C-alpha cells in the first residue's frame, strides 16, 4: 500500500473550519483507492500563533514540515491581528521561496450549480488552467526610495527575470499543455509596454515552443488578455504568465466562472525536492469565521489537486466528480451558493458522494 | 463665437474610415452649440507615412501640432508594415511623454443595444471612469540584460514612481470624483506583493485623500480588483491606477460592458500646456480595414470627450445622447453589433440625431 505523509496547516479564520472537511474527504478517498495518508497537524503559519510567539513560524519549521509529501493548507491572514505583509510574507510567500514552489497552478472551470457572472455559459464551456511563475519577476523586493518626504521623492522597484526562472515555468506549462486534449497554450505578455523584461519572456516562450511542435500556442498582451477572459473564456486551455500577471489572471479566471470562493490552488515544486502547498483561493474570511457557514469546496478541491500531484489521478478525479455531483443538489449547497447546508454538512455530503 | 483648432490624425487602417465620421459629428454639434472648429489634417503618425519617410513623424512634428487645442486621433499600427514597438512608441507613447499627457481617462459604461458579456446588467447599472497614470511607473524603459544567451542570463527592469508623478494623477482622479454625484474613488494597488512602489502609491493616496474629505475612497489589490470588475462592476465610480494597472483595467472595464470596440480614451494634459489626444480604444483593425464596415462610435464618442476637455460639456453630452439614441435602433447599428449599417451610414445617423 502506498503511504503519504501530509502536513496539515489550518491557519486562520475559516481555514480552521474547512480543513477538517478536506481531510475527511481525503480519508474517504484513500480508503476507496487503497492508499494511506498520515496527517500531521501544525498550528503555525497563523495569526494566533503569531500572537503567542511573536513569529508566524517556529525557527525549525523546515525540520517540521520540509520532509512531508505535501502541505495541505487552509488560509492565512487576520489583518486586525497581524498586518498582511507580515502574515503572508512570513508564511505563504516564504514557502513559495524556500520550498522553491515556482509553479502556481489554478483551474478555471465552470461548475454545475455555481452562478457565473458571465452570460450564456454552461459547464463544459470554460475549463482551463492558469500557470503562474511563483518566485521571481515583479515580486523581487529590490529597490528603494530617494529624496524621502520631499517633492523630489522617487521610488524604484526592480522586476527580475532569470533564464532559469523563466524557462522552468514555461517548461512546466508546455508539459501541462501536452497532457491536455487541446494541446494549446497561451502566454501573457506586455512587450509593447514593459519593454525589457516582457520581450525577454516572449523570446523564451518562442524558444521553448520549439521543443513542443505539437503545441499550438499564442500570446496576448495582458490588457487584452483580461478582456478575452471575459469575452471568450472558451478559447483558453493552458495560460502561462509571470508572477504579477499570473496573480491577476488566477483571480480573474475563477471570478469569471463564479468559483473564486471555491477554486483551489497548488504552489508546486515540480521536482519534488520540497513539499508543495495546496490551498483554496479564498482567504481566511474573518467576517464569516467561526460560524460553520464557510463553503468547504475550495479546500476539498485543493485536496484533489494534491492527490494529482502525488500521483493519484483517479482519486483526484473522484473528488472533482463528487464535488460536481454534490453541487447539482441545491440542498447540499452552502449559503454562498444559495443553499442551507453548513460547512460540515457540505463536507459530509461530498464525502458520501465519493 | 468660441473657436477651436483641432489637429486631425487618422493614422492607419480603420482610423482613416472612422475619423471622417467623428469630424462630421463634431461639425454638426459645433453648429448647433454655436462654436467653431477648425480642423487641420495630418498624414503622419501612421505606418503609411513610415513607409514613405522611414519615420513615424516629421522632425518638426511639435511645430505642426503642438499649438492645437487638441488632437483628434484615429488609430495607429499595422504590424505587417511596421513593428508595434516602433509604430506605437514613436507616435502615441511619444505624445503621452512629450506632451505630458499624464492622465489617461476612459469611461466604462453599459450602452443600450450593446451586448455585454456580463449576465443581468442593464444600462445605468455600470457607469464609471478609469483614470490611468500615463507617463511613468512600470513603463520606465530602464533596465537591461546580463550574462546574455547563457544559462545565468538575468533581465532587469525598473518601475519608477515619482512624488510629482503620483500626486498629480491622484489629484486629477480626486478632482474628477468631486464632479461626480457618487463622490467615490477606488485605488488599484498590489502592496501585498509589489512591496516597494505599491506601498508608496498607497501612502500618497492616503495623503491626497486628506484634501478631499467629501470623497469616500477604498483600495483593492489588482488581482481582486479585476475580479470585482466582473462580479460587482456597479460598485465603481472613479478608479485610479498606475500605468500598468490602468492599462489593464481600462481594457477590462470596456470588455465587461461590451464596449471595447466603441469606447473612447483621452490622453490628457490637464494643465493644457500641451494638446491632449482623444482616440477610440480600438486599434487600426487591419482585418476589416478598407471595407467601410468599422463602427465609428468609438471615434465619435472620443469627440465628445474632447469637447468636454475643451469646455463644451453640453455639446459633449449631446453627442453621447445621440450615440445612445442611435444605438437603440437595431437598423442603425453596424455589423459588429448585429446591424447592417456601414461606417458612413452609422456616422450620418448619429449626426442626424444631434
Ligand atoms: C500599445 C500599448 C503600448 C498601449 C499601452 O499599453 O499603453 C495600449 O495598450 C494602450 O492602452 O494605449
Ligand atoms: C497575498 C498575496 C501576496 C498573494 C500574491 O499576490 O501572490 C495572493 O494574492 C495570492 O495570489 O496568493
């Protein structure tokens, strides 16, 4: 029997409510597909932990979770307790950098029973991936201020792209496209405005595409690409983008399908030198925390992405199918989708549908 | 009688077809509202001009158009003839910089008869402005490459924000918000990821807001802001953003209202030290150029923005009303909106509706 060791980090707010539902479903699917998961729970990477210890993470956090097969993450952040630039940069962003999770992957998919803000789209019409570079680019933190607090003040920040950083995310995206029936890839650029880094990105896309002659690919400037997400979301299959552009597209995509509250994300180290983090796109949602009303689907769907990464695609597909079948039943939906089920009821319904 | 001198630059492709319709409407409205417009036509800032002269612009272009009250621009770009980074940077982007058109302003507005990709929205529901910083920020062109063509290659580009550059666009946006009934402003940021320039932007917004106690304002990170454009476009009134974020939002906004083919833009020097440029959002559209089928509304609406800038708000409003009334008649619509009218017929219909 295959065995996996998963670090579980509920984090803050509704993270603590939806993570147990995610674990419940994972246990069920493990039983059905005959593998074992051992869950180790951790209380750090949360604002509660910060309040107690003055840090988001213990010093030996890498010893604690660095050897697990993956990290199953809830949500982090509670601005009233800890400012976001501390809580997020010292947890999620830290993982991305220190565990070299250079691929941030999110599905954009119309789901049954989920109202989309777009007119006239049906499940099946929209189904693609956004692949985001997750470690460099526009998020470099290099730069500074001069002539501070004067009228001449000037503030500078670098975007840094490395050959290795760009090539590996492009390779990841092309490989993903190879696994899809459509074999199509779209690259996000802005080489007509961001005149140094973005033409470089385009060059590397062109070079990488030579290794994948079966892949049809195109590129769009980010301004018109966001417009196309709204006007023609059916055109996309795999969309690859820099850190900032990917950040934008991987929120806009789920917004277009109405799934921003239930979509999952993977922060992936494809070489498996370090654990990858799987988490819902939604945050800790302080406004509805503690009420047992949060929708657990984002967390559960993240579990499916985790299993896919671990090499259990059938179990992963079973979870997604269970989510879709459960969503078709109005009474099994949570309040955000117009239903009456609470967090636990919704989680149990999906578990039962496995 | 007031007199205005307008430089008319049709540019490339459908620019040459829609500009005459824009001028036709301006002539009509001038007569009705009792002012005079003198139009001077120029053939530069076009790829045809480039093919003849090896340059997008004559050397003395500032003498030729620098003293006009405004520039009425069609569209520029014809990639098969001249690469975009030449045709655009040596015309439109050049105007923005050399004529210090630091405010790029675009309306986002649901119009009657224009199908929107969003579900369940009616004219009146969505009506706001995107104000984009148009001269600095992410479009700095400072940077370069090192270890070229090796595995260590690294490419760097600066974002540069200046106190004066940020403050003047914020002031423009707050002043615009003061003129609106809702007195509301939204700032686009990404201070949780772009950790140097964007917190500075936020600081300046906060400082500027102190001068406008009547304005209610909020800020969103660009990722969730693009999502909100799709999910809750009714929430916005004036949205102010950096050069790159404004570029994205001012395409996404019109895409959400279905008006990307007909929306106008102003590249404005608010101090009127230099002429401002008014142009449709759409480009030169080589695929439909020369067929007399392009929709002239973007050009005509740009004329309305120009009149507003010149201090003729009643004439500007009359144009927008004429556009709306004409759009209500299916048979007066061009093909892109499901009608049968050609460019000229559509232009004449709006002229008649003035
Ligand atoms: C052509 C391009 C450089 C330009 C920009 O990004 O500013 C365009 O997208 C625009 O919005 O006018
Ligand atoms: C919290 C923030 C820094 C983060 C990002 O921009 O990467 C978030 O938006 C995300 O997408 O995970």
